[in-house]
C-alpha cells in the first residue's frame, strides 16, 4: 500500500468525525453529550478486544491508559465543554489548532527536525477553518481554555501514539480497542455523576449511537491509529481539519446553513493546507559551481588565470 492510499484511508477518520455534530443534534436525546461519548467509546472498545483477543502486557497497561485518556477520555469532555460555552465556529477553530500543537511536540518528544513547511500550512489550515465556521467572536474564558486543552490533549495523544507505536503482533484494531476501553472507563463515572442515562431512547437514537460507536469509534480509530503508525505525525494531525469542514458541509446541505464566498475561500485554503502538509518540500539543489568548488576548491583557477592574463596583456 503506497503513501497516498494510506493517507486517504487515514483521512476517512476525521471526515467521519465531522458527522458527530449533526448526528448528536438531530438523532440523539438532547442534553446527554457525555453519554454519547461513553457509548461511542466503551462498548466498541470491549468489542474490539473481543474480536482481536489481545490484552495489553507489561508497560502497555499504563501506556494504553495514558493514550486512552488523552485521545478519548479527556478529549471528548473538553470538546463538549468548549461547544457549550462557545459558538460552534469558535470551538471548531480552537480545535483546529491541533496541527500546530503536534508540529511543536514532534520536535520536543520525537526529536524530529522542525518543519517550517508543515507549521506554516498548519497555520493556513486554521485560518481556512476559521473562515468557514467562525460566525461569532463571542468568547468565554472557560470555553476558550477547554477548546485549547482539547487540542493539546489530542496533540499529545497523536504524538505519543507515534512515539510508542504498537506492541509486537498487535493489530491497529487492538490498539484502538485498548484506548477506547480505557477512555470509556474514564468517562463512565463522569457521565453517571453529571448526566446519567437518557430516559427515552427510540430507534432513531439507537441508530445514532450505533453510527457513533461502530463507525465513528471502532472503524475510525482503527484507521487513525494505523495511519499514525505509517505517516508523519504532523501530516496526520493536519488531516483533522477535515472534521470541521465536513461538519460545515453537512450543515449546509442538510440543515440549510449558509456558505458564502468567504466560506468557500476558507474551504479552498483549508483543503490546500491539508494537501500541502502531506508533501515534503524538495531540498534545495546545490549550484553546480558550488558543488564543483566543494569537490575541487581550485575548479575556477583556470578561468581566473585567463582573466588575469587578459588584464595584464
């Protein structure tokens, strides 16, 4: 499988995550976002473990717990807190800062060379997402902090997933199952304390929970963690910009939300940033004369001597 195919498969994950908002608002009982997060994580995490029949061993017990909290257990509640305290566009823009976080963390944690290319396109992507979804500048301190922390949490999760890789012989679904389970167990007491279980759950809600769990949870995180293992972490992080773009597209087509010229320009900028961040700039080719000088410092001596001869004759 070549890199383009791996990238396209990995991109399915954030694209599907972009459906979360419309599924939550249109299909699920109102006022229970934490319960939706719990259902999205714990049942399918246990299902993945049952299918792969692999449990963590050794250090992978605590590594799975750390990754599960960063990628799922802490990330989901922070995301919902930001959504409740901020207009949706502001929350989405803050979440789009994740590639910038990863661009810094890969240098500090993975000791990769700093990539001004990917950082620049990460900034361009944030600007593009802001143009698409930012309709209000109303800010709330709690919401802003939660939105930034959600980006930091997922950023650390992506970077550490890349650093630790996968235990030998463990498939991507196994790693996803460990993290979904530990993240779900982290969410369980929080959900029961602050929300509880919805009183009425009809067939529409069951369909929504099934989508969030099986497709938005098990399938997407399997693809996501597989992609992180094969692609540069900073490139994977920028793919996350697809999530707010898909959410905005669904809002326009299904809910009649407006997409004007500014929004379309933002779409173009964000998509360009996503594509460009998957590429590596070509190293500057050395000048042939400079290369010759490096090989033979006296390469220009004949020309210089001839010039001197002409001047003195």
